[in-house]
C-alpha cells in the first residue's frame, strides 16, 4: 500500500508499506540511485508475513518530492522521520548502493533503533573518480509530452525505466531528476568507514562477485573489521537483486532467522 507523510520542511515523502496490518517485525528497505521503493516488492513477498517491509521512495526519487540537497544528513533525517511517523523501533535495515550507505549511517546515528543491518553491494569507502558514473543521465530529459517520447529519449535505458515513469502536469516525467541524481551520487564518494564500524548490531554484507562498486578484497575487509558481520557472495554485478533475486532472498532469510 502506498502512503505518504509530510516532512518537517514541507516535502512529501512517499513510501510503500507492503503489509501495513501485519504484526511482523519491521524491516526498512532503502533503494539505490535510479530506483525506488517498489524495487523491494519481490523481497517483501519472499519474506512473507513474518516481516513488515516498508520501502520509501527516498528524497528526489519515485513519488517523493525533490529536496534542496542530497547530503547524508538529509537522507538519514527522512528515514528517521518515517520511523517516527510509523512508531517503529528495533528495525532491521536493508539497503542497496545509495540505500546501503544511508542504512549504515542510520545505524551510526541511532544504534538504539536498529536490530540488524543488511548491506547489498556497497563499499565502506568510495574513491573520487572525477566523473560521476551516472553522468550519462544528464543527457536525458526530465519530462516529455508523452510517455512514448520520454521512453524514446532515454535511448537504451528506455525499456528498463519505462515501468517507473510517472504522469506529470505537462505529460510524463522520469522517476528522478537527472541533475539531482548526479548531485546525490557525487556525495556518496568518500570514506564511510567510521559509519560502517560505529554500530555493533548483526550485519549481513551481500557482495556481487562481478561488482563494479565493491571488490572482493574490500568486502572481506569490511567483514573482518566489523564485529558480528557475515559475508555472502553471489555471482552477480552490482545489481544483485535484479540478477539473482532468489540468491539474495535466501541470504536475507537466513540472516533474519538468526535475529
């Protein structure tokens, strides 16, 4: 079920509560760039009634409003506002890419509120490359008069992004703003080791062995340096949940069964 809340600064934060009437344990799922909360629908179904999966469209994504900035503090504040709105504590976090960075910054900021952490293919340090790997989206239009025109204008990305396009006052729009996306991606680069190591709740690190973001050596280092952390490796690239949803679901279920 899609719901929304209004943040303290007046923005709409849209979120999916896959089983709003469930008495299952809460799991907050945070997506990556170019994605949205609906990307966790398959995982929510696989976890069944034992887990209440809540997946926001993070600021500037999906049905949530754009934000003045995309620094870590803002993403963290949005997630905490959502948990406050729902009255939830002792939540398990799962995040992919951008969402995983936000997830372990959440555990660092409020370790008392989280019972576990699942990080899907994201490093504890992301070096500056000089050019955003998402810079290609700057060539995409944010809106177009028709859905067909917008899909065509997205080129090779069109078929993948078509299901996520949104109606707009002037036609159709992307589920993200190109400039916002690049601004947000630029801000994930840097050293996040302190946040990764700040909390000691049980953690699962899922690594795609062909990842463009996380090397096997770095994944092993993250696992060794953080207590109570389990590493699972799957034969995928960075987009683990798209390439091996069954493998990811199995790893997540096994981890959750131990909490």
